């Protein structure tokens, strides 16, 4: 068991290396010079530099070295915990990521919790009265939700709640002057701003999770396996809470491991639409500006988080399903 | 709200909580004037004022510090830190006489040493002073003759050298202490000698400025300026409507919306035309058979009904452009007018160039090859780019020209354009207040300049060089008028529109002046802005 | 159910197929009819709300939105199908290898799956779409996008197949086949693939839906098909700029997207229910 875990972690490390090398190669495959960013004035500047000057600046960013040397340099820095300086504004990458990490993680976690809170009763009720009106209705609704693209949902929600009804703010994280409000008011303000983005992130997972809860509960609490228990007179409610949920919890956690990386990538679009300064928008900017250190740093962090999710999911399967215990991937 | 002092046990806990929250609200500012709140599209890449510059850093530099000279609203040059200057007869040496009594925000005196230091820093490529470096390339030497006199020597006489002296000056005793200007202490807490001083920053989010009491011209009327980063203009617009923002440049769509939305009625508005033009460049280096002929290039523009596009789609917030000299500047040749919408004339020109529809498929051809080319555009956050391209495509189809659109990501677009691998490219062009457009039109600017289309004309080349060397303003005017007329005839690139930059602001804000340089980068600019006194006194 | 009797087609399968067929038919039949309207610029009626002459309204250049949504169907569906096909082409053999052979092959493939899962698709999309290897530049826009989606979208296919093959590999069927002396390729081809075909088809249906969404997402951030060609994602990204003025620009293209994805999901789920009733209890 321990050996299995260690091997799994080691393989995760291999994947990380592979990912980082791929990302490095890909970002350099795209055309464009990180030094001539943005506007035509910048072009003017770089073009009028003498070749010696251009070479000097290139050397400053180690752009004159071959690809593998730069990659090796990056690896060495990372091993020491240094993610480098952004090409764009020379701020430490760690700082740039740090100030946005909280936002993105926060939104995704809230979305995840919301999903779980809604999925459990929805799926549970559907399983309890399986075949009944709620089951069919919720099944259909949830199914429809799954098919809605996030950006469409975002646009529609904006139109309905922000433009037409004007209940919720359209963009951003806080209102102007929000920092000066008291704690409670600030929380309310933050919640109002995050309401729509969180809804956008959570409805897809809701569909998935509630169906799973339903299926899992059907099998464990209402299915054949528990028939004997029910025959002995154990109440359904009791079964539900003590056995069914406990058994469903583990697969649910592993599922959360899958849903999390999807949330992280889903954030990119939601953050763009709602102008939330999170990792997603930082990433998009960095890629478009060819800000290699930031791209690499972000890839590393999101990969770690994704891998944590995947490894957790795999370990969960390991514990739950003995058949898959052969040769852990 | 007063916090009650009654014994605690007479109140349930939750009432206390509510009171605590209410009491924790910050008190309303009791001052008569409040800071001006404006939005920034993005946080400046560096606050070092001269390093790694972009538009936002220029704006902040103009607020915090000063240059030797500055432009006014009509693009005339005004003395600032330099109260006067003279040029040697050979045109190579400029001598600036600095104003006495100007102080940095920390009290030290502004001297010629600071000027010399700033110029040396700018010329250091590691500072990445994009906005200013190219202007000092030709500088041979600069010295502080005495604490109030700067002497700059150039390699070749250049009439527009004065433009580079709008450079924001930074203090040597502070910025000189940092080993790396871009990441050092100065870049975190820059100081200057301008009308506003830096009060605080929230990196990535906000920059707060306050009025400088010791400003040499007198304290500005505004008590402070708060610059918030609002990358999405919709966010900024909403903030403006709510009263959380006082001032904003908007796009055509938002301007239109502001005409009808009730909350926007209280806002004042005006329009300024910045130094930019939206243009299509026709690659005439011979790699395609279409654009070597000026007649063909002109025909393309004649096929576009620009006036109609401006009135229907752009809400009259643009003007058809005629050249790359700003129509509101003194250098513009007002005898030139934009090419009209004349598809018949376009057809004739194309016929004369040998492009006729010989096989009846609706597309002109010549020697068996169809007149079909690809327009390259850059993917951008401006949805208008795609719309204009689609409109051009439709318009050209009506005169028998087939155009396809290729949209590239910005860096890829730049790469293709600078390596001349395109047939036609559409983008915006930003120009400077000076009349010299050497980098755009001179034949040697093909590899090292902005002459992406490979334009080459002997007379234009000659006139451009002459214009740079001529110091007499009347003679210069004549030269640049001739250049404009010739280029108008040859149409190497087709400027389509000058887009307006409409500004919406709180009606109580007074003193704003429209100018081609915008509202921030001119003299007096923000130094004279003020809040109107509330009616009835306070 | 008594063996041998025909199983009823699940409602989801039928409805999904119906939706997809309808969309496909519209894409093929209606598109040539409305193509002109989709591109005709009419500067006098820009951003006009739905009325008799333009049932779904017009966009920022006065082009009929309904026509553009219909034309968008063709591109979006084509890209979706091609991307799904490519994903299958890559994912199928990899999944089979990982699931059946196990050991080193499995480890390598699993590492690749994870790596692709971790790499942000934006980086991949950018490199492939912006980079200019000559052969890539010659492909039309939508093919390039399909390529990108296919290259990044094969992971669910591979994972699913691997899991299936792991499961089937230890089934009695295979054990007895091996006992009879059948070699590996034969086992794979004659015994495993047919049973695994069912999940493959199911995955294909879901992948089409996912690819359509991804294409829309790419168009949304501006890396999609060039203007003026309409795609659903491109139409939605245009709608962003007119959120406060023209709600119809956001509603209808998204509705079309939604229907297409819904159809694919219904079809996939229905197929799964049909081919393997046991899996009805697994999500």
C-alpha cells in the first residue's frame, strides 16, 4: 500500500517534468518576441536599437541561449524555489501568482462546496424516490444544465441579473471603495460580485455530481445489496445516512479530484467574462505576451493542483475498487 | 452613528454585532473637494517613470514629474523645467536654461545633474525605455554646464529634437542609488517634481496621488487623483454610471449607450481625436502582383463608403482619414481631403491597370490570375477590427475584388508583418506630434523601421531627409506639405479612419481640454482641472 | 427481460438522434439557401431586434443573425465531428495498449494522459494555431482548429478505454480464449474490440459534444475561425460587446450550441443505456 502510494507520487513527478518541458517547448514554438510587446510604439523602440543593444537586452533575459539550456536553467531555479522574474514587469513570478491564487482558488472552492451542497440532497432525493416525479424532473434539468456552455450561461446571467434586473454587479471583485466598508458589508459585497461567476462554475459539476450521488445511493442504500438490511427492518433513512453516504463519500471525493482541474480551466473563461483578476486572466495575458516565466510558473502550479486531484482520485479508486489494484498506473 | 455606552448585559449580542459593523464604516471625507477617480486599462509595467514604459507609465510620469518642455493642447511646445533654450547655428548643439527654485518632492533642488542622469538612464538599453530611447540615439554628448544649464550635442542636425525633451526627469539622488532601475526602490516609490506626488500604491490595482503643495507653479486645484486598474471598459463604465468613477474615455458603443441610459444624463461629454489612424498597408515589395500600381491602391479606398460607415456604425465618432499627419496639427495640409466614395472611379482605375473581369465570375483578373488577396488582421479585444474587415470585404466585392481575411494572434501578426510575409495588413498606427515620419515612409525604413509595405519613392526620400535638417518653421511647413501631397497621390498605405476618443466625465469637473495628445499628457492638463464649487456654497 | 427479445430503444437515444439529425439536416440543406444573407452587410439596420424581416435580429453589421446561426451550424458541427474523430484516432490505440498490455506501456501512456490533462489547452492552441509550419498554414482555419482539439481531446477516450480493457482483460472471456491458445492480437481483435466498441461509440458521442464546446471556447478568446465566417462560438464572442444592447446576439447562438451538445449527450447516454443496461447505474 505504502509502496503503491510512493510509486504513484513518483510517477506524478515524472508527469510534472514532462508537462513543464512540453509547455516550455510549446510557448517557444509560437512566433513572436517577448520583448516587443503591445503597441506600435514598442515596435519603434526595438527596431531603432542597434544590434549591440538588442543583443544586450536579449542576454539580460537569457534569450540568446539555446532552448535546452534555458529549460535547464529554469529547472535549477525551480528546484531552489525560485520561479523567476516576469518578462513583462520584472516582478517575481511568485508574487504575481500569489496575489491571484487566493482569488481563483477561493472561487473554485466555493463553487465546489456549493455543488456538493446542492448535489447531495438533489441526488439523494432522486435516489430515494427513484422513478418518481422529482427523479425524472431533476434528471432532465440536470441533464440540460450539463449541456450549457459556460460562456453562454455567463452572458445570459449577465443580461438577466445585471443589465435587465440590475440586482447584481456586472464585473470585478469589489465595488469601488469596497475596502473601506466594514467586514460584514465587505462580505456581502464580495458575495454579490462572486454570485454569478460561482454559479457559472458550479452548475456543470452539479449535473455530474448529483447523478453520481443518485447512482451511488441507489446501489448502496436502495439497491440489492442493502435489501437484506432493509428486510431486517433497518429504516431507509438510517441506511441512507450511515451506510449509503459513507460509502458514497469516497467515490465522491475522488470525483472531486476530477472536477477540480476542470474547474481550474473553466475559470479562464469565466474570469475573462467577469473581469475577475484571477489566475485564468493572468495566464491568458502571459501567453499572449509570451511572458515565459509566468507561463511556466502557472503551468507548474496548475499542474501540481491537477495532479493532486488526479492522484487523489486514483488512490480513491484504489481503495474503493480492488479489481483496479493491479499495476497502479 | 453613536456607539452606545449602556451596560452590555442589557443588549443581545447580535445588536452589538450590528453596531460594531456599522461603527466600522469609514467616516465620510469631510473635505470640500474629493480626489479625482479615473481608470487605467492596465497597471503600468514599471513605476520607475522612464523604464519599461507604456502608455500608462507616461501618464503617471506626466503627473508626478516634469520634462524640460511639454506640449499644449494645440501641439505647441511650452517651456517647463527649461525656461528657455537655444540652438547653435550648425544645428548640432542645444542649450537649455533650467528654471530656478524647482524642488523634488523630498525637498532637494532639481538640477542639471538630474537631467543628465535621466538621459543616461534612458540610453541604457536595460532600462527598456521604449517611449524615449529612440529619440536619444543620435545624441553625442550631454553635460551639465552648471547646475541650471544643460548642453546636448547631436551627431546630425535634427529639427524635431525638442520633442525628446518632454522626457520626464527623475532625481539622481534617489534613482541613482538603485543598481537596477526597473526593480529597485525607486520603481516602488518614485518621486518627481510635478504637481502630484505618489501617496500609495496597491500593486496591480490602484495608484493614489496627492497634490504637491510645493509645486513651483502653485498647488494644483485637485487634492488628489486615484487611478484604478479597470481592464474591462464595461466595468469602468458601470463604475462611471454609479458615480464610483469621475472620468473615462469610452468606445463608440458605450458612448451611444450613454446617450440613452438615464443614469448617464448627468455626465458631461466631449470628443478628442488622438494621434492615431486606422490603416491598411498594401505590400508593394513585388511579392504580390496587385499593389505595385498606385492606381490599384487608390481604387481600393475609393470603393469604401467611409462616411456612411462612420455615421451608421461608428456613431460619428470617427473621421475618414486622409494621411498620417493629424488633421488638428499645424503641420497638416488642409488642402487635402479624404478620397470620396466612388466605386465607378475605382472600377475605371482597375480597368486601366488591366484588371478586368474576363471570365464573368464577378472577380477581376489579369493574365489569368484573379484579383484576390488576403488581408491580415490581429485578433484583439476590439470587436470593431473584425467588423471593419468584414465591411471592407463586402465593399471590395462590389467592385470585383475578392478579399479574404486572415486573423492572427497579435505576436504572430507582428512577426509576419515585420518579415513582410503578407499581402495587405490592417492595424492602427500611432504617430508622434512631430511632422517627421521617416520611419514610416523612407525606403531604408523597410528593415529597421515601420515601412512594412516596402514603399520606395525618390522624391519622398529626399524631402524626408531635408525636412529633418531644416530648422526654419515656414520652410519646414512647405516641405511637409509637399510630402503629404505626394504621398496622397501615391497612396502607399491607406489610412481609413481617425477614431475619436470620447470622454465622459462628472459634470462638476472643469478645465478639461481636448487635444491630439489626449487629456492627460498636455500642458496644463490635470494641473488646471478643478471641481466646480457646489451651488449655494457650503 | 427474456433473452433474445428486442430491447426497446431508450427515449434518450431516440431524442438525441432526432436532435442531431435535425441539426445536421438544417446544416446541409438550409445553409446554401441563407448563405448570402449571412454575409450581406446592411449598415442601415445594425443591431436591430428580432422582427419580421429578421426573425432573430441582426448583428453589428446588419447581417441577419438567423442566417449566421444556420451557417455556423455547418462549421461547428464539422469541427466537432472531425475533432472527435481525431481524438478517437489517437486515443483508441493508446487506450487499448495501456489497458491490454499493461506494465511499461500502460505507465507511459498514463503519464502522457496526465501530461496532456495538465497542460493548459490555451498554450497548445496558441502554439499550433499561431505557429507557422508551412503545411499547417495551408490548411483551412477549421481544419487547424479540429487538429488542435483532436490533439488535446484524446485523453478521456484513452482513459475510458484503458479502464474498459483493464476490466475486460480479466474477464472469463479472455481467460478462456488465452487458455485455448489464442494469441494477443487475435484476442484483441476478435474478442475484446467488439465488446469495447460499445463504449467507444458512447465516448465518441460525448467527445463530439465536448469538441463543439471547445471550438466555441477558442473562438470566444479570438483564436477561432477568421471573420466573417460565422461559428457559434464566434457569434457568442461578438455578443459580449453588445451585452447591454442586443440580448438576441447572446441568446440564439448559445441556444444552438446548447441544442447540439444536448443532442450529443442524449445520444451518447442513450447508446450506453441501450448497449449495456448494467452501466445505467454508473454515471
